[in-house]
């Protein structure tokens, strides 16, 4: 039987799982692990992020394209804790990633070795990450590793997906045992979870009888790859289709039944369809506060009287925020296929294009687009974000991948930007994470390369505040020789999404602490184009509509990773698009009139 160190067991198991990359920063706490990667460098490649949080975001971007999880590794201490934000983002959005952190030698736990946290418990760092991972292991002996590696992938990839953490002492990394490397599939459950047959029939019959059916699509549809099923089901029922942020690309946005978004960052058409539905089929969604307008009755939803059918793989989500008429535990693809089978056996296929409901959908969509047009002034210099989105959509191919993080551009993407194909909208959803955009874009680009489509475009739409959190990762895009990746920086000199929220909620004079200014009150911004050039990117700095398409074409022709800095409007209300839903933003008592209105509206929340 072969003899392997703990680090070799990990490395060889990763190779068996077909993991192409390990992503991390070497340190004294993971030297033996990195050396095992070195020994196997012909089979698994090491990628060097410049901050460990970025490593997790990169892994998530890669998974969202390929469905292949990556391994992120760190040293002991600060590097390990740096993964917390990335892990939290992955956990909330149900994305797999394996994070392995170096730690104190087992026999030296509690001594206070370099970078150990031990005042409350010996080697206590793993407890920091426990709330943001699906499962955590603190290894004590090399004999545990073959089983732990197998279980870690099982936990990541089965049921509701999510990240996992292995805390790996330095001496366990270097110790060796005689062992075989497990077969990944020997102990892994496979197959999809189907919905209860009787509940499926009951739900299908309820949908058949609906006059105003709506399909509400969450990230679970994307995870299950139920794209064709939801399209067939919507067309058979003549149902309006509304998407959450995580389900934005689960349905073609140019389909006549697509009604955009509901919620606080929603659209008038989406809100009308979901709030006036008689039967709502929610698939793979959490009914989080933003998509539900903080549960204010009648804004996003009217449940009841709307009858809710909720399909989710996680039973904890069903009934959590809204009462259900029918709750079905099941995989989104399986459950929707079961519903289609019931309809096909019954020969049911609604001629929806000749219904008044369909006519209403088209009318409401037209109103929304007219509303957007009325809020755009393409002549402004600097440009509005809406202008940038329209020009970028013209430039990009239909299958281009667009990545966004928290901020105004993310909200406007949800309201205005069309996606046509699955897995083309990558955004930081439930954790609303800044700093996600750049590393996740790099992960996505590696994904399309590994899928054999290296020319496929990846565009990061990133605000300046967001960019500065992980700007160092531009170096990684250049190191990897990536091209047809566009870092499109929408520069408004601040965290202007929050400034807008301050002004909308508290008063126009109350934007504070959110604009970037010098000590004498002048607006401040770095020259991002020069920074991009210094990193080795093709770079330009522009501010007008007519400059956008030519700049992007030049970036494309450069054959390099590209950074296009676009100055955008920073004065309210031209900074974003109007909010048409509702969001519970508490107003201080001393703003008496606004507080009074807030308290009146808050009474309409149905929790």
C-alpha cells in the first residue's frame, strides 16, 4: 500500500475529484501542503490571488460556470480569517467551495504559536468560520484525512450546496500513513430529489385553474439547471415569469412571458404580476426581504389571497416567510419536469397568446420600458449608469457573462439589463458583497477557457468603491494572460448607492460619509485607467456615451485583459434608477415627519 503525507492525500484526492486549480497564498502554516501541490504541479495548477477573500470569490465564479468546485488554501491566522467574507457570500448564495486553512501543530495547541488564537480555546480560529460554512472539520490526525476529504465533497455537492472548511494542522500536513486514495463516488449519493407525486398533481391542477399564474424563479433553478423545464412549464400555463437576482438568467429575458423583477429593486411590471397573482409557483427561492419588499403586504406579494406553491430542495425555506397552499420538497428540475409530465398526460397546453392576461403582460412591460426611457438622458456628461448598460449590452455577445457586486449597477442590472442564456448573470446575491466582482470575473473567465470557449466574453460591471476592495486582483488577470475580459469601472467617486439611500430615506441634504472627498471637501478619485495600465491591462478613461462602444472595441482588439473607466453621474437623482418597491429602512425619531410615514408603512408588513 502506498504511503502518503496528509498533504499528499489531500492533493491526490483533489486530482481524483478533477479539481483543476488550487487557489491561495503560501505561508508558514501551509508549507507542507504547498509542497505537495508542487510535487503534483503537472496535474493541478496553483493560482495566486492577492487576498484570500478573492480566492473564494474566484472559486465561486468558476463553479457558477462549470459546476466544478475549487480548493482555496491559506496559511494560519490572518490568511485563514480573510476567507470569511468570501465564505459568507458563498454560504448565503449556496455555492460550493472547499477552504483548507493551516493551523497550529496538534502537540503545540494552546501554546500561543505564531498566529494561533488560543485565549478562550486552543486553536480556536475555526469557530470564526463555523457560521458561514455548511460543515467544518478540525483535523487532529492524518488518519482522518481520506474520510474527511470524501465527506467534504459530499457536503458541498449534495442537498443544498455550500462551502466547507477543513482546518489542517501543520504537523498533520507533513505526517504520513499507508493508505489508498478513496474513490470519490463510492460513498456519494447521486440523483435528484423528486417532489411528492400527489402534491405535484395537486399543484399542477391549481396552476391549471389560475387566471393570473406567476412563476417566481430563484437561484435554485440555476443550481438545478432547470432552464428548459421552467420555460416549457411557463408556456404551457401561460404564466408570467418573474426572477429574483439569483434567478435573473434562469429564463430568457427577451421572452414575451418574462416580467423582470419584483421586490425593493424590482420593476413596475414585476411587482404588478407578483402582487396580483392568484397562484404563485415559487421555485428555488428564499423570499428574502429585498425580493419581498420587506414583506409589506400587497407590494411584492399578496399572500394570501394569492395561493403559494413553494418548491425548494431545502425544507427549511418552505413556509419560513409566507404560508403555503402547497409546499413541495424537491429539486427544481425534477419537480418542474413532474408538473410538465402531468400536463402532457392531460393534453393541457394553454393558448396563452390569445388571453387577456398575456395582453396585459405586454402592456405592463411596455409601460416599464417607457418609464426607463423617461429616466435616461444619454446626453449627460458624465453618463448615467443606464446609458452605460445599454451601450455595454450592444457590445456584448448574447452568451457573454456579466458579473456584478453590490451597488447601483447591480440594482440597475436587475431592472434594465437583458440576459438571454443561462449562467450568464453572476452576481453577489444574498450577502450583497462588495469586492466580489473582479475575482469572480476571473474565475468565470477560467471557467469558459476550460470549457473550450476561450474567446467567450466576460464583463465585470464594477463600481469604484467595489473595485478598490479587490483591485489587486487585476494583477492575477494579467498573470494568467486572460483576454476578452473587461473590467468596466463605473466611477462615481464614492459609495453612491448608500448615499442615494441616505438621501431618499432621510433627506437630500443627508448624504454623509459616502462620497470620496479630500479634507477641503473636493471630490476625490484615483485614476483607475492609469492603475489598470500599471498592472498590465489595456486601459482607457471616458465619460460620454459616444465613447463607450469604440473604447470597448479597442479593448477587445488589444488581446489583453482590459480596464475601461467610465465616469458616471454622481449627483442625486441621476446616479441610479428609481426604486419602485419598498424596503424597511428605519428612520430616526428626530426626523419626525419621515418617521411618522415610516411607522405607518411598517404596519403593513406581514411577518
